């Protein structure tokens, strides 16, 4: 079991000091961990801490009481599944996806609006025009209604939409986070977008917002 990390980066190691290791160094570290060298577990924990911290804060928020436990659970899961890293893409990307999966298993039991703060939602992610000046309050109210409709889609469609269109994960990462294939994730995204747009169209308050926005194609570009 790795030592428990709380808030703040662990000391020691290039990654802990903000120096990114090379791919060759990452590959050597992974090989040592996979072959069971116990002294390398601490070095691995130090290496992955920053992307773990970033991902947990991104999905959970910076002040959630579950932060420390989810960081620890993520690092344990990374050590357990490190043999599955094949070097396709950066180590940080893999760490982020595994960590996001751990966090997702936790946050999906909560109300989705806790993880779609209106201040952090990019207007184009919800296919709405940019707010400005006197329109800001009305725009926030519109976004709140969109989140209400988003929750009505059901957990799988809603979380696929949020992970992809709000948090910006690629479909392959959404599939890894939620489980299942990339094709299934794309299908959920297309259906979720379409149903969300239909609900917006049926909402008289949001109808003008929808009409002012160019139509979005039902595929992942």
C-alpha cells in the first residue's frame, strides 16, 4: 500500500518538482513497478501525483471533503492497473483517464448539477451564444434550465455529455472513464445532444436561445 498523500505535492522526484520526465524515464519506471520492485512504488506515486491531483480537482472541485480519499483511491487503482498501460499516448493522459474513472464511480451517485457549476460552463459547450453585459444574469438562468433538462436525460446520457462537451474529454477517454466502447460513448453523446436539444426546443424560455444558435451536427468531429 503506498503511503497516503494529502493535499500538496509530495516531496522528492522530478515530477514532484514540476520537471516532466521523458517517455523513456516513464517507461523505465513503469517496467520497474510492473516487475514488483517495492522501492519503486514511492517513485511511481510521486510521478503520478500531479495529474491525479489535477483530475480530481477538475471533476470534484477543490474543496470537497472527499478529495483526499479519492486521490488515495486513484493512486491505489493506478498501481493495481499499471500493467495495462501500453505506452499509447502520454503517461499523464492515461493517469488522468484512470483517475477520472475512479472519481466518476463516486460522483455519479450525486446530483449532476454539483459538477456543472454555471461559472465554469463554456457557453458553446451547451450550444448557446456568449453572454455579455446585461445578458449575463439571463444567460445564467438559461444555463440553469439547461442543466435541469440535462439531468432529465438519465445518468449515462447526461454524464457522457458533461464529460465530453463540458469537461472536454475525448470520446476514447469518456469510454474509459464510464466503461464500454468508444462507439457506445459516441452513440450516447449523439442521443444525449439530440434529446437535450429537443427538450430545449420544447422549453418556451429557452426556445429563443436555441433559435439563435447554429445547428450542431450529430457526430463527434
